[in-house]
């Protein structure tokens, strides 16, 4: 989806592995099994998430959110874009959680949400580029403005 973000994420994980091999063997063992280029995975179980931004990320980075379970009537709202998504089990979305305010209602049943994201402070510590050039806020604003015919 975003090759440069993937490469930068993998570089950050690699640098964390190098550091942890000398400083924190428990962390090093965990990183040897880490399944993704994202530095963080958050698991949310049976909770609503009020509208929010994700301040620890960067506006130009994707977060990936996956829902699984057995539940009904779940909606993800992204008011900045003026949309509400039907959020059925198995749905995955990718967007900038820092740039776009988002939230999910409470549901009946069992909903498990896996959120994959990167923390800017880890990339800063590791001196990994933050691939900010692919998108700018003004490009999003242009897309959101009504087209004048």
C-alpha cells in the first residue's frame, strides 16, 4: 500500500532489534517474533471509541484497523470526510489516524479490533526517515473542497 512507509518501518524494527540485543534481551526475543513493519499493535475488545485523533503518529502515515468477531450494527465515523462506514466483521481500513478524526460506536456481540500503527517517537529515536513527502494536508483539503464546474 505504501512501500516507503513499509521500508522505513522495517528499518525502525531492525534498529530496535540491534539496540535490544545489547540492552534488553526480553525485548529482543519479542522483536524476533514481531510480525509487522508497524511499531505498535493495539487490541480493543468490546469497546466503543469516541471520536479522536491519534497524536503519536504522523499525518502522512497510514494506520490499519481490522475488525473481527461476531457483532452487528457497527459504524466507523470519519467526520472530516463526511462518511460513516458499515464496519462488519472482517473489515479492514487504512487511513491517517492523526489527520482524520474517527470513532466507532458500541455494539452488541463480541468485536475485536486490531489497530496497527507507528509511533513517531520510535522513528525519531532510531533516526529513521519519516516519509512525509507522499501527502500533504493541503492536498487533502483540495480533495475535500467542492468542485466548481
